[in-house]
């Protein structure tokens, strides 16, 4: 299976493997949901004086990343905390915003206008209106499907107390992105109580949406890692064999032209083996900020990522948060002003100008 998926990747994507040089901007850790594995989430009491990052803090991080050559500003945040916490609603109203998504739109515009970074927003489920408001400032957006399994939101499941993790509402958000012609990143999370059959069903649902709209630019296959202090702290991490199987299944189901990613920081000891199973992307890797969702898992140094990728017979290239096929020879996926900025950051091949040497030198 792994051999077949690797061969399929070679036939469609060749021997190029990409990554996105990014900064991670956690706009707020507050969230209306309670997931059984999450340590990103904070209550207002835990967040203290930092209920939300201020515009000044957002720009400070973005400008620091710009100096290091980053091209992506990844906005990850809790979902609609103002629906659960009066403190969140008051913070927003005091600054003239009706919702977290309205505030996100504002800071996305700031980053796009005042830096060379491109925002990539991951705010959870969205309505058409909310997504359309973000679209002029985001060449791509994302939302992890995680799983279509009903078991996960049943009693004792990882998503029992997380209404926005219901597959129906997640799939609807991905569908809306397709209707808006918005390049979209999604993926599955394995090892949270799902089965192999569940993963196949989830991947088929993603494939079906992409066949309708041709907008799923990337599918992440992410492994569960147990974290202290969570309801699932005593669960075993998803093991290497399960992740290899899931990556191979993703490639075989999604086809040779799909972009399939495994986060290297979640498999630090042996991440290069997933190249054999058919991935062609490492996702966002930051030279500046930690992975706030998995703070125990540092990003690999870009020099090491390059060495491991090349040792396996691949060429490592930095990419923008939107893949080349969504802007290089087409103008149908983003407004003209945003498209102009995206193209200005890319070389003739659609990858970041200057290539990997921009980050690790010529050695």
C-alpha cells in the first residue's frame, strides 16, 4: 500500500516537497467548544489580560516573521468565544466589533496591508457571509474536518462537548468555501477514537467536495498526541503504523494531484518516513513562533528538514499559504488585488522567490 501511494505521488507531484515558512498567530485561546484532547483552549480566567491579541501585538509578530523571510501569517483561534463568555463579548464591543470573526477580518486586513505576509485564517466553522468578508485578505483558509465519525460526538467521545465539531457543520463550511472559489485546507485527525473505516469515509467526503468545486488545496493527515491535563491524557498516541496507513490511504483516495501533508513536528523522530507513503508537503514551519496547539512539539530546524528531505531523494521548496496551481496560471480563485500580491511573492514556478537558499543558505 505504501509503495503504491508513493508511486502515485511521484506520478502526480513528482519529487518536490514543499513547506510554508510561517508565523503562528493565536488571536484568542478562548473557545465555545470543549474537545477532549485540547490544551490550546483557555477560559477568560486562564487568559487573564490577554483575552485577545491586540492589533499591535499581531503586527509585531508578523513584522518579526517578515524579517526572517516568512510568507504566511497563520491565524488559529478558538471558535466564537463571545457566545460562551461575556468577557469576550465585552472586549470586542469595547473596540467596536460584533464578533471574533469581525475582529479577525480587521487584523487580517492589517497584516495584508502593512506587511508582506499573507494571512491564512483557521477560525472554525463559518457562514457564507463571514467567509466572504475574510476572502479579500486571505488567499487561502482552512478548517480541519478531523472525522465524520458519529462515535466521536457521542457520550464519552472526543467531541461530545464540541458542537462545532459535528461533521455536518464542518462539511458545510468546506462546501461554502468551494461555492466561493476559495482555496481551502482541511484534513483528518487520527487516533481520537476513530477507526480506519472512519478515516476512509472522511477522506471520501473531502474528495467528493473537491470533485464538485476543485478547491481543496491541501489535506493534512495529523496524528493524535495525548496531553497532560486533558480528558484524553491517558490515551495512547496514534502510532507510526496507523499514521503510515492513513497517509497512504489519503494519497490513494485523493489521487495523484492532491497535496497531502504530515506535520513533521508531531513525528520528530522519524518524520521523513512519511515521504515513502505519498506526502508532498510538510505544512507550516516557523523559524519564530511555536506550535501553540502542540507546544510540546518544536518545529524541526529548516536545515534539518532540508537534509532529511534531500536524503530521501526529494527537493524541498518553500511555498506560499496558497499552492501554485491556484494562482500561477489562473485568476479565478482570488480577487485581482490579492492575486497581484500573491504573484509578486512567487517565482516563475509558483514557489517562494529565492527558494530554500533564502532560509538555509547554499550549503
